[in-house]
């Protein structure tokens, strides 16, 4: 397991570019967000220009830039489909990101939200398109923690898995239910995001180490089920902490995961 940082966190922290943020934090593993237009942030030394990585030629040129800067793309993330978007278009949006992820070397296309489990309901279709690829689709989990949650996770599609938002699991308020949910999700987990929505009592962003979640235990549960992917740091909802929080989070998670 390794530590990664979301490109959106670097922008929220006020860095002048993706590369500037990675350099300042001594990080080289990053999750990129892909817009509905198929664009993601470019690799210029200054600014946040957009590049259409769903075009194969552009993606290959982008990959050459990644090599030049020794940057590893750990995942591509997508917004969940809007309520008024038909299921076919929602599925198509995910599928369009798969070739780009393959070219860029990302192991996962992560969908950030799946209201009503619409994409989960089309999981066989999604998984069929990952055949022969090194890329998996990771969806937000269904409601976990209940007695019937196990049945919701009984699938056989190799190219599909879960994207875990650790804070979301623990925000419900019952730690026992949260740990049960984590154990249910662990065998199916393809990527992990940390820091989404974290705030202290005053509404400020707070470091992961001060959030009350035992990340060492989280890592142990996931590792026991064979998870070897990233723990990706996000600032969504906790932007006020900025660079200080990012630095603390990176040091904390590297210590938890034994990454040196």
C-alpha cells in the first residue's frame, strides 16, 4: 500500500500547478480528475491548463510527460452521473475513461458518487469492458453495515470493485457499524480515499491523525484481504487546512503504511 494525493487537493491548497504541488510535497503519485469533457489537468510547470486525455494520441503524449517528471498516475476519478443523465450516458462516461487510464498506467477509474446505485446496477456491463485491461472500475459502495449488506457485494466481475471513502464510513456515528462495513467492503476494495469532508467543530480542515479514525487498523483490515493499492489524500471539504494539512497527512499515512 502506498500514499497518493489527489490533484484537486493540490489545487485547493493553492499550488501554482500540479507539478509545483508534487515537487513541494516530495510526492510522485497522484490521482487525476477527469471532467465530463474528457479533460484533465496538464503537466505544465505553471498554471492548471486542461488536456483531453480521452484522445489516444494526447494520452500517449501525456504519458511521455509523466515519464519525464517521474510521476505515477494512481487513478482517474470521475464525478458521478447527474440525476437527469440517462443510464446509458452514465455508463458511457465511465467507459470513455478506461482507455485513457490504460495508456496513463492508472489501475483504477474511480467514480466519486453513484446516487441510487445506478452504475452498480449496470456492473456487468461495466466489468465486461475491462476484460483484457489492467484497469478496474471502482464504484462507491452500497449501504453497508447491515445484515443484508453481504448480498449486495456478491459479484464475480473481476474488473469491478469498490471505492472507499474512509471518512464517509465513519461519519454515521456508530464506530461498530463502521468497522463492520469496512470488513464487508474490504474483499472488494480497489481504491481508498482519505480526507473527504473532514472538518473540526469550527468547520476547519483537520489532519487525518486528529480525526479519530484508526488508520493503522483500517490498513490492517484491508491488507488482510489482499488490498495493495493506494491511500489517496483529498482535501474536499477541508480546504482551509491547505498545505499544512497535506504535509501532515502525507507524513502520517506514510508512517501508518510503512512507506519510506
